[in-house]
């Protein structure tokens, strides 16, 4: 019996009979249609928390046991039934100019290095066909996403070079507004108070369509998302977002724009970060942040590494636990608004401060969400759309649009 079969046997033995059918069914669905996850920040964590020791960080071991734990490793990706991962090459939103480009190149290098260091587990991919081919030989397809338009330094030439290096998508903004695109978590800078995309921002979207890069609308202001949907000839993705009607966070997407993503043919990929899943967690975190500010300690450190006074506060104010049910609520809401063809998974692991939902603190937790949806009556075909079918369709359509635009010359423009 293989190690995978032994593991599945152990799960079945340990699981009550009533749950075995669901667990077995989810294992079958996700074996046939492995998860394509839209967003993971492992590259930054290798740079920051692991001191840039890419090859020295053994991803074949349980990285939750490292002095600075990670939420991702190969064994947990396998247990989570992840067949393809978009690895984010995030840099801080306040990094600007040529240094933003340099840091992005360094992040791309980190992804390429950990993929190369684990050739039996990972293989680089840029297309939907690549994902299918790589999954068929038992490896995890590894794609790259740039997480913020500040990373091109206002130059389409840089965007084109990222594409040449294998970047599959770019998020139009991160946490700060740009001269050409506004963020959901900053004041508008474009078009006066109106916000959105300016003329150059619309050229960025057009050039991404021409190149075959997916336009990612996570993190952007509602005005920016609305403009991007109006301009883009190809489907867009929200690589790691939730439904604002369920959790009132600016980063989440309101119903009118979820419906517009559906009409565009795009996909909203649900984030597992409790800050975007749970209103109770957001209220707790505000109280925690206010207290941290009052005593002059950082608020963005959670768990065992929290400053001692904050750890004492945490003990007296237990953290509300998000759960797989919360994730499923966001997914179900997106389906109700946009349809089963327009929802996906974008866990945001290794970008989650603290832990993920209960029982899902790492990338092995995805099956819990699928089991919850199965108990709510989802059929196998719709579960497979959620796991991978929808994002693969979006990728294929983005590729087709690029083919149709291949005769057009590069757009010659800068933000300045």
C-alpha cells in the first residue's frame, strides 16, 4: 500500500462512518480536479522570515515546526490536493521606483529557485495546458503573480519583461493608491475624487490583454475594478478576495462587482484570511490593535512571537476562530450573485498573519471547505469548477484573447 493510500486509510478509520462518504467523495473529486490556488506568499516569507535561505529551507519537511513557522510545505500541499499554485511575488506597497523593480526580480528569482530545488515536486507553468501537463506527471504546477502595479514603476516595458520571465498575472494595486490606479485601502489619487483608472491605467489593462497576462482585481478600489472590467477584453481574476456582503472589509467585493465579474467571464477566488472572512474577527482585531497602539507595541504580530504585553491581552481576549463554514459562506454568496462558473480558491497562505481558519492553518486544510460545501448539497461538477475548472477556463480565454491581439504592436507609454 502506498503512503498516500495508507494516509487515506488512516483517515477513514479515524472518521465516523457518517463522515466517511463525504471525505472519500472529496478525495475523489480533488484527485480528479486538483486545486488551482490563486495566491500564496511563500516567496516573501522565504525572503523575510527565513532570511533569504531559499535552498536551505527544506520544503519536504514540516515547515510549521521551523523557528519561524511557514504555512506551506510540499507534504501539506499534497494533503491539500493542490495541483497548481500561483506564487505571489509581493513587495511592500510603499516601495517605489527602480527599487520596486529590483525587489520584484529578486522575488521572481526566489520562486524559480525553490521550484528548481524541488524538481520532483514542482515545475514552472505559464498556461492552462502547462498546468494540466504538469499535474498529469504528479507535480505541482508553479505560476507567478506580481502583487501590485507599483512593481512596474510606471513602465509598460517592465510589465513586458515580467511576462517574459513567466509572470501570469498582475494585481493592479496593493495597499496604496498609485498615480494610475486606486487601492481599496487608500485615498484615491486618479481622476480627482472620482478615483479608478486613469488613461495610463487603462493602457496597462490593454497591454496585459495583449500579452496574455491575467488582470487581477484583488486589493483595488471599487472604482478601479469597475474601470478594469469596462476596459478588459479578457476575463479578470480576483486572486484572493471575499464577499463584502458577508464580511464588511474594503478588500472584499460588493455584489454589483461580483455580478460584473460574472458577466466578464472572470473568477473571484476566496481568501482564507480571517480578517476577510469574519466580522467577529475584525472586531477583535480592532480592539487588539487599539490596545497595542496604546502601549506602543506592534499590532501585526500574532501567536507565540507576540510582544509579552500583547500576549497577555490575547490570553484575556481569546481570538474568535474563523472556520471552514465561514469560507463556505463566502463561496456560496459569490455563487448566488455570480454563478457557479465564477468562483475559485485563493487561500493567501503565508500572507496570513496569525493562523488560518480552525483546522486550516496551512495549505493542507482545503478539503475541509469542500467537505462543508458537499454537506450543503454541492454536486461533484460544481466542486470541480471551484477547485480548478473556473480558473483554467479564465486562463484559456485570456490566452485566446492574446492570440487575437498578437498582430498589435506593444503599447508605447509610461505613467510619466
